[in-house]
C-alpha cells in the first residue's frame, strides 16, 4: 500500500460503514492515508472511485478525528448515490470473505492472502478460497395487462415484488426461473427474456432478472415463502421495492413498455 497516496476508505464497524458529509452530493467515504485510520493490517484494495484508489477495512470504532456517522449498507443508496452503494456492496462481500476464510475449510490451517487475486490460500494443503457469489434468479411474470407480484413476510408492510430464488447445484438460470415460479406460486411460465443483472450484497448474491409470459396454472402460494401473491393490472400495481433493488427497475421497465408510445 502506498502510504503517500490519499485513498477513499470504506471502513466497516459492526456491519455499518463510516461516511462523512460530501456536500450537495450527499454522503461520501473519508479520504486519507492508511496512517490516518490506524494502518489497518487487513485492508483490501477494492478498486478506484472518483479517480482515487479505494481501500476497505474492518474497524472496532468510528474514527474520532472525523465528523461522520455509521450507516447500514442499504441506506447508502439514498445517502451517497448508486456508485457509492455499489462500491460499499463490493467492500462488504470482500470483507466478509476475508473474515470467513482465515482458516482452511479442508485442513484447518491458517490461511494467507494470495498475491495478485482475491483468494485466501492454505499453505498446508493448497486449498484456495474465493469470495462467495450466490446466483439468484428474479422473474416478473406477465399475463396480458397484468403482472404477477408477490410478497414475502420479510418485506416492508404492503410491498410486493417479482418472484425470486437461488440457483441450485447443477441447474441453469433458465431452469431455476421455471422451478422457482412453479414452487413459489404454482404457475408455469414460457418465453423467458433476460432483463439485466445486479450484484446484491445481502450478503453475496448476483441477481439475474427476467421477464416471462404466463403459460398455465392458478396462483397457489407456498406458505413457507410467500405471504400473498396476485395478478395486478399495470395501472394499479401496489407499492414495490425501492430504487436500490433491481426488482424496482424490472417492474418499472414492464410498466414503461406498456405505456403508449414508450419502450423499455
């Protein structure tokens, strides 16, 4: 680490990130040298932002010499913007990886960072542990002018979203989409169409979003996962997830595509 080069620091304390006032643009991450933050021994270089290097580190308390506050990860989308939220998400995944792989999962020996890549290497047996990424599929099912939306009991009151679930071992994302919709609401789908993807650091997902057409079946929610599900006319959708989530953009794209003279 170049001690003379000022960097942005993503400092995490008890799963909250330290942010400072960035002026009219909102909150930002503190800028300084490693010595300004106690020379964190396990700091990670996670990329660049606004023309400067970025480092991430775990801390035990907020820096006393700087006015700032600790924020949970998700609110950073509104406090600091899309790019800052994405950067903090990357930092969160990598800090979790470093913390969770201090010892080899095969032989139990202490591990060490492998030079040149994000891998924790076991000097005893050679096992490499990379950051975990869990692919998950999200599907917005369409039936004419209607959208199939559902809510988990974990959602904020009144909020509905598209259906989603994790890809299982040996399964393609397309197979996962069909299975998850069938399991969660008892509906069959066709004409799967890719929308876009989003890293989702809660804790380490990669969301892969699709549109699909209704093919058959009656809505029968799985009570273990779905609190409520229904077909909603596009002009009367219920509250949907906030702008931080790809679910919001998926649903809004469907609404724009149906509006006269509009395209997604």
